[in-house]
């Protein structure tokens, strides 16, 4: 897979580019809805920045990434046994109080998203919450050796039709926090209402 190869070849520079980004506002909107001390899955953890932050907040954290090189760096950085695993291979049932999928699902082909959405829904405990972010837009594209599926509010609504137990509790658009970027992001927090 082209995107996976990109992260394996550029793991070190990606780690350095993302590790210091201030995510505190996004964390706040997510963790206020996660059971205190609950279990969070950092799905597509990249550098491990967010997993480490959730650990520091007192949560139990499982972290995974598809890139073997990112897994090595994230394991070193967080001290967690980060799993080398793809997003579509998550098969846990009612295991997580929260799922954090920051800029990870956007690398899946559009056709795979409905399946992964239903798998993530199943992995959440009742009243569990899931944060996800996508580059704002519509459809698939390739850029700089990576494949992206962009999403807007309408696309999100279509995907959520596959997940009857999920409802949106927060949805907002942000501008990329990295200094050399001006991309917009769709941010969403959904809750499993059963």
C-alpha cells in the first residue's frame, strides 16, 4: 500500500513534524465524555503523541498503527506495547470507553469506510465516544505519496447511516495546527447510545 510505504520510509520526519503539535483543545472535547480512567484506543497512533497524553491524564491506553516503523517510534516514545495492526482489522466488541482516530481513517479507501465504521461502533462500550478527523472535502485523492479520503458533513452523515447506535455530539471544522499548513479539517465526536 502506497500510504503505508510512505510512513515506513518517512517515520522519523513525520514523528518530528507532529510530536510537538498542541492538541489540547481537541483532547478536551473528547476526554470530557470518556469515563474517568476508562480504556482508550489510539487507532492509527502515528508518533504516539496522543496516546502518551491520554496516559498522562490517567486513562488506560491501547495504541496501534499499520506502519511498522511508526510502531517502533511510538513504542519508544510512549513506553506502551504499540501494536502493528491495520484499522480494518479491529474486531474488539464493547472493549473501549473511547476511540481516538486522529487523521488516521482518512488514509482508508472510501469503499472501506462503512465496514470500519461498523467495526469501531462494535468496539465501543455503551455510551463510549469516538473522535475522528478527516481533511475537509469530498472523495479520494493522492498527494505526495499518500492516498486520502476527504470528508465533509454530508459524507459523514452517509457513513453514519451504517451505524444506527452512533450519534454526533460534537462536529466542527479547524485549520491545521502545523505552521506550514492551511488545510481545513472536519472533526467529529460521536457517542454510542445504548
